[in-house]
C-alpha cells in the first residue's frame, strides 16, 4: 500500500510517499528555517502563508520523486494535530481537497505519534531518503545521513534485539522535540500509555531559549550542540528538577538557572535587558554554558529513560523528534542502556511527512478512513487521547 502524506504542523512543508509503512519512495521537505531565523523563532502567520505558497508543488515533487502518478497512490494521510492552527489548516485543507478530487481514502495522523514511526522506515536510500527540497535554495538537513541507524549499547550484548528487523513491542519511546518531551510505552501499534511528559517547556524549546540567552542562532538545538563541542560540560553545575511522577520532565527551572548564571558571569543583575546579554558573553563562556546545559538536559532525559527501561523491560527503545538528532543524547543513552537504541537518520528525526505516511499504513490496518468533509484540526491534542488500538 502506497501512502502519500502531508505534514505542515509547524515550519516545514513536507510531503512523502512510503510503501507498506517501511519503504521510503520520496521525502520532500521545504524548510522555513531561514525565513524564521530572522525573528529568532517561528512566526505562526508567516509559517501559514509560506505553507500555502509551496504545499501543492511539494506534493507534486513527492509524487514525481517516487515515480508515481495519482493512480499509484492508495491512500492519503495528513497531520491534523497538534501544531500551529494556521499551519495545520493549510496541510489538512490540501489533503482534504486532494482526497475528494482524486477519490482516495484519507487518514488523520497525530504528529507526535508520527515521530516514533520515523524508526519504522527501513533502509532509506541516500538519494531518496535524505529529504529532497522543493526549491534549490531551501535548507537541506545539515548533516549527512547515517548509513547505520542504530548505535550499539556498551553493556551486555546478550540483551540485544535484532535491530535490523526494526523496532519491536513492547517499545519504549523517548519523544523529544521543540514542542514535546514524553516517555511513552507502546504495547502495539496504536496501543500505548503515556508514562510521563514535560510539565512546562519541551526540551527542544529549552535548547532554543538557552541559545537565545547566549547569542546562538535559531534553531538552538544544533547551535548549542556545536558550541558545546569546545566547552566544558562540568563548568556549571546546573540543577535537575525533581518531579512527583518520576517520568515527568521540567526544563523551565534549568533555563532560568542558565539565565542567572550568565547574568552573574557577565556582572549584571536580573533586570538587565536579556536581548543585550549575548554581546557580553565571551566565546569561552558561551561554549561552557552550552556544554553544561546540554549535559544536564540530556542527562535528565536519559535518567528517566533508564528508569522506565528497568521498570517496564521493553524489547526496543526508540528516540524520536528533533532532539533525537543530538549526538550527546545518543552517546549517553548507548552508554547507559543495555540494548541497541533505535534512532532514525537525522533527516527523519526532525519534522517530515515520511513518518506520517509510515504511521498511516499501520493506522489504516485497524481504522476506517475519515470523511474529508469532516476532518478538523486540533492544535493541542495529547497523544493519550489518540491511542487507537487499545482493547
Ligand atoms: O521535531 P522537530 O523538528 O519539531 C517539533 O515537532 O518540535 O524538533 C525541533 C526541535 C527544535 O527545538 C530544535 O532546536 C531541536 O529539535 N533540535 C535539536 C537538535 N536538532 C534539532 N536539539 C538538540 N540537538 C540537536 N542536534
Ligand atoms: Zn515534530
């Protein structure tokens, strides 16, 4: 079954064709990063307008790259929740219209659940999988795709799962992006339980905010990771939040601790205008703050993942979402968990439509398509409300 999916929940306009949930035939990502970088973050109205301009050419390119015509496509899928309302509306309107015009079944997909399914896509060929962009000058993922999508755990090899077959259930997913930080236990496709989530900022959001404090460009995750390479992760002892539910996260206290530490280092008080702070931050301070923040943020994620691993004994652990691209997260996880950690190549960790198409295949096995005339967007919808196969 070939699914064409559309994803437009935030600042990437994306379309992809995936066969049977696993085979990536095309993956088009038109990033708006350059447009929003000027403002230091995503501007919702600008995002919606930009989606509108490129969505149909992006869909056409996804079809062409997959060497498909509409006759070859068995179903359409689209992200309907959660995300920016204007952005979601453009993607769903396009999908609903195409479903009616081309007479295809349409499946509504939850974006955060979709991130996990980046790990089900197997053997993307570099030519297809890297993510081709619609226009020549748009930003392609900066890093080369890995040829190997697993990292070996450093502990007992007897516990390894046969990772070449892809993730297996029960599956522990650490979903870490700009909007979400969640630990989810999947018993099967669509049958999952939210173990914990952030009570305030998402971890990617914390990377973005800390980057702003020390004068690193948006998006903050990759800039912090790069700056951290030359910094000392022990230069600052930033705090970890203690939570009532041991699987919950909180990152706003960490962000404030970084702000206070930087203010103290450059000799200003808390009422100093924060937009003037970066010009007082030296390169050494910037690198040390980046490394120390990244170390604690990542260690917090890994502490919780490790506890969940021991409490629930999953046979697979996957990391998903934009922050899964973080090398320090991959390193710490592989050091502390005694099994292969599944992670998708970089271009499938950040927002893309291939993950939506993959999930739609499994969703369609157990669910009827939706009526294109009735599909509505839900800008904030927790994953717990979308579990679709619990008996
Ligand atoms: O999944 P995603 O593309 O969009 C959302 O659904 O939020 O995630 C974007 C987030 C941003 O906050 C970005 O700073 C973060 O992922 N990110 C990273 C890295 N690459 C992207 N965070 C840490 N390290 C990275 N290498
Ligand atoms: Zn995302």
